[in-house]
C-alpha cells in the first residue's frame, strides 16, 4: 500500500480507520458474502508506539528549520517509517537510511531515539556531537534495563530471552557490557536448552560460542565461570509462554547442578514482557480458542517481534499468516513470513471455498489503516465488498 503524500509535511496523519473503529466499538465481528471476519479483543498500536509516533510529530512541529533524524526505524512498520521519510525525516541507519547518512550529524540537528531505546555507544556519540535528542524510549523497555543493572551489581549473569539483532535487546546488551556485566541472549527454547546443557556439564562450555548467533554472548564470556549465578529478563515483545518455559528450564538446570536450596540463591527471574504484548497475545489466544476460525491473518512489519509472536499463537492449530498489509494478498496467493523462522513463503490456495471464518489481529506497530485495508482486500478476494460505513456486528451481505 502506498503512503499518502502531503502538501504540508507537518500535517498530522491519523492512522485510524472507520472499519476498524466499527469492529473495535462493536462485537469485533462482521459477515460479508461468504466471509465472517473476527478480530481479537485488543490489537494494533500500543501506548508506547502511539507515544513515540506522536513525539516525532511534535519534533517536526517544534523544529521546522532543523534537520530531523531518526536513529533507525521509529517502530517496526515500513509504512509508518516511509511516511515520515516522505515528510523529510532522515534515517541514520536501517532500511530507510541513505547510504551516505552515517557520520553527517551536526550539533544543530535533532535526533529521535526510537521506542526500542538505543545503545550506550549511540547515546555517547549523540551527546558528543551535541545534537538535540528526542528520546521516545518506551517506559516498558526501561524495566528490563533496570533489572539487568541489579543483576550486574550483584554479580549475576543476565540471560535475555530476546532476538540478538533486535534494537531493544542490543540496547540491553550494551548497557550490561558498559557496567562490566555478562550476558547470554537466547531466542528460543532450543537455545535455552543449549545453555542448560552447559550448566549441567552435558556440553562443553565452548559450545555456546560455536552454536549461538554472533553477538549472543558478552565479550570474553567464560561459560565455565559465568553461568554460576543467573538472572533472566526478556525483550518486552517475546512470546510470554516461551519466556515462562525458558525461565523454568534454566532454573531447573541450576537446581540439577547445585541442588534446590542453592538454586534459590543462584537464580533470579523477572518477566519483563510489556502489558500491551501480553494483552494482545491473550486476546489472540481467546480468538484462537473460541473463534471457530478457519485461518488467521496477522498484519505487521516482518521486523516486528510482537507481530511474529502473535502469529505463533495460532500456528499449528490452523493456517496463520503474518502479512505486511493488503499488498501481500491476492485471490490465488498470499505472501507471508514463516511464523517459526525468517523465510518468506508464497502459499497458493490460501482462501478455502465456501463459508469461511477468518481471524484478524495486528502487531503493536501496525496502524489501523493497514489492518482495515487488509480486511477489505481479503473480502474482495472472496468476492465480497463492504460499504464505506459498516455497522458494528452487522451481517452485511451485498
Ligand atoms: S510493544 Fe510494549 S514495549 Fe514496545 S512500545 Fe509498545 S508498550 Fe512499549
């Protein structure tokens, strides 16, 4: 979907959508032709994303004469980033950066820190340059930061359930390293099992450096010494059930090695998944259990960790497609990301014949406009059209 273009780059764009408003304010259900649409109880822009996007708008209005930079994507949605780029916002790095951008900062520039936060090194660099910093870091991201600092202070190694390339986890790692602490990043159950095998002495310490992705271990990590006392946190947008399982696995591995009493001293945990992620996952679980769905469509950027994890909730029970928006969907094919990996898949025959019930949800960085356009495209693929104004809960049969 193309972003709208504007004569006035400072005119705020509303990401609201009448169809989504109708679904939100109604029962989250409507029928058109042979398709019944059911939406999750909560979905879409979270408080932290709303706030970050609003702060970019505020900066555009407040500093009209100055160059405005984003350190990287403000949130993980390509449409929102492309929209800001179209208004003249520059990107220092990431998929929206100009190749020549790096190193061009001046003291009179304004730099926006994304909702995910920034590394200690980035913040030091920006302060050195002397530019104005607009920090949109979500307060929920601060929670794991604070916890890791207490682990470092007490000599614990932090195990982060997160994605090693995700900005939020990179920021957590850099904070720990800046205080002389140690960390291990595990993305999933299999990587956590590997750490557990080393804790129990079933695998040699060197296996972690060999088999975990680059950047998953703090510099000079000594698995023999650095896994004695462990505290866990998680990236705020991970799958809650997987985090709980990883905490349980690591605690059990320490108990197996040290005994139950010592495990109480040598293991700490804090679930740092944010409320919006938790609520959206709970709502998708409810929809998956009670929605009598034939398939689910989850709308959000492919870089979006929380969107990916929403897709994983339904996967295995029925087809669950993570799409970026209406452009991913054609009557005979859907382009989507593999819920368990990185691959892009093309699935023909995704829309079953006859009456079909489709669940919809959207990641915390997905504008309602995109979800609304996606629902309309799906209905069009099934030969059903909706009027512009939709009554909540109405069974609309054209
Ligand atoms: S998903 Fe959670 S941590 Fe991320 S911006 Fe939203 S509220 Fe904050």
